[in-house]
C-alpha cells in the first residue's frame, strides 16, 4: 500500500475502541449514462462487456443514508426485471410476487413520521377512485375438472396521486374489492386487498397499450390464488368497446403464479355496469368543485389520449437489436 502511495484509513470505532463496524459499501461500480461517468448503465450492464452485470450496492451512484439495504434490493430487482423483459421480449413482464408485496414497517419510517408531526400537514394529493364489476367464466389453471367456474370480480381502483400516476409509464394503481369464484371462494365471495391495475401502460415501442390486472385472493380454506389478465386494446379501432370491456384471465395457485399468465376464461364488463362505473367516479383530495372538475378532466383526457394511441397502433416488423448471447 505504501509503495503505491496509499494510506490505510479505519473507522474511529476501530482506532479508538477496537470495535469493528460493517457498512454497506456504495458507488464502487456506479451507475451512469455512459462509460465516462460510471461503470454500468441504468440496467446494471457493464459498459463494454456484454453479458456482465453488477446488481449490488456498488451500482448506487451516491450514499442514500442509513440503512440502504432496501434501496439496494429495489435497484437489483428493477435491473432483473429489465433483463427478463429484454430476454423474453415481453415488455410488460412483472414479477407476480409484486401483487402480494406489502410495505414493511421500518423504524426509520416511524422516525420520519414523528418528525413530520411537528410540521404543517401537507395538502392531500389529488386523485380519484372508481369501481368496476366484471363477470364471466374461467377454468383454474392446471386441468380444472368439470365445467368452467363462474367468476364475478368487483374492484375499486384508487389513483392516489394524479401527478405520479400520469408520470408513471405503467400508470399503475392499487385496487381492492371482492371476488367470487364458484366452488373456490365462499358463496359471498372473498375480500381482495393489494391488487394492482395498470391502466393503458405502454407495452412496447410504437404505442401499444393494455389494461393489466394482478389480483391476489384467498379461497375459503385459506390458500392463496392469483387472477391475472390484460385487456388488449392494440389495433382495435373498429371494436373499441370489446377491447376495453373484455378481459381474458387466468387463475392459478399463488405458488404457481407464473401459470396465471395463460388465459383460462374471459370476464366482461356489461354496459349497465359501465354506466355505474362512470356515475360512481369520484375525485379525492380536491378543494371544491372547480378542483374536482380539473382532476376528473385530467384523468378523462389521459384515458382518451392513450386509448386512441392504443386502438390505432399496429405492430410493424422490427429488427431485434444485437444483444450478447448471454441475454438471449
């Protein structure tokens, strides 16, 4: 070390008390827009070395504060998701575990909340909610015997922050409600909590859009299931109603959640339920009628714009970009 002109530096706890401390090292292979600024790109790929990835704390460009372990894990999961989408060509792929994820109770969050109690409460974010009911028939994945099962799904979709929703390329929302599946749930149905609905999120280059549903639920005996489906509005200019009211779905045990991407049936939104959905749409966090009208208008304008993009989009042959053999 001395021969290279270096100098060893240790923590004060070790120098003074001989007490070792383990820390999360960050920034050793920092993420950047190009090789002049760092080692890896935004997906964790090492510049100039196809097939080589770094997916740990080394890619975090700067210190995030104590404790960065959740940030490191989140960055790694995002890079893995990007790699899966690139390798499979499925632009909307998302780990189905995300539907069952719950925010952990973190001590640092409680500390921030305690400090926030001494500041003026911020104004609630403007958003909206609406309730959608779809009905249909579906077989369970894995060779369900007998006739298709009757399914009724009622979800209240929550856009908690309109600005964040519009800025999100996936336009993801949370949803809760009730699901009934003949012979699987109790006759009165089972509650749905923690569902995800992505409203006209981009599915690839050129403007393709889908409305994607990830709905975890428990049957009457306790085991967990996942309903997954997507309304595909791409290139459906002559049949907009069917494109936005027909939901091919798969239902599979959560332990075998990847199979839920295979449709086993179809749910449909009836015209009368659509009218109830429109009549029940409500703005949240607004201050007075003008603010409410603006918030609802922003959502309606977004939906109309993205739906036009979806139904007028047609897939054109594209040349797949060269990528390393390891990515294929």
